[in-house]
C-alpha cells in the first residue's frame, strides 16, 4: 500500500521532469557555445572589414590630395577590393 503513494516519492514518475530539465540545460549550453563561437569568428571578419575600409579611405584621401595618380589609385583600389 505504501509503495504506490499516488505518484509521489522516488518512483519513475518523478524522475522525468529532472531528465527533461537536464536535457534543456544541455541544449542551452550547446547553444551558448555555438553563439560564442560565431561571435568570435565574426569579430575577426569585422576587424578585417574595418581595416579594408580604413585603407580605402586613406587611398581616396591620397588620390584627392594629388599624392598618387589615377592609374596607381585604380590599381590599389582593385587590390583592396579583392
């Protein structure tokens, strides 16, 4: 009579919420790791884009001030664009 306890106690009925909870925790940890990895990878790309943008800005300033000619400007612009 005491071993049933209508779903209360240490039977299998009470272990399922814990198992589901641990699965959710595992999912959140994996998703968190993926998010951190993606942010880390994008950080390098953002830095590279900024450097290219800054280099292009300097090139345009040098061309506008007359430091470099049109041919050199086009050549360097093509290199920076690739």
